C-alpha cells in the first residue's frame, strides 16, 4: 500500500494504484491517479467518462458496458478506448475498487476486452 498527501489529507492506494477508500475521491485525486500512470492532464471528455463510471457504479455496483458509457455522455462510439486505451485506467481514475475476478486484455495493443481471471 502507498499513500499520497493531497491538500493536507492522506489518501491511501493499494499496490496496483487503486484508491483504498472511494470516499477519498475527487477530481483532484483523479488527476493524481492519472499522473501516477503517466497521464499528466485529464481532458473534459475523460472527466465526463470518469464521472459517468462513478455514477453508474454507485447505482449498479458494476462496470458499465463501454458503448453505453459513450452513448450516455454523447461521445463517439468507442470513446473509452480512444480516451484511455485501457478501460481499467478510467475505472482506476474514477477511484472505484479493483475489479474482482476480471481484467482487461488486449490482443492488438489498441483494443481491450474484459475477461474472467484469477
């Protein structure tokens, strides 16, 4: 586990960089998470995806269908792929818990699919 001091508050992350406590999340934390993965700036399109994923998870406790995300926020089809490449990054930046029993796999380096694992 690692931690970051953000605006006077200690925020804890697991060994894979997922936020330990969803309640610690805000858009500043999203930016910290993105920076830790090498993405220095989050665009308004990326933030819209992240906000939608948080809302969807709050309501359904599940990962949304990716095309539904794009349609729901009026972005082009495959917006999650084009904005984040790996959808798990959007999930992580949204401060949501590590997905148990699944992971994202790419066969071509550009497109990811969700598969059961572990």
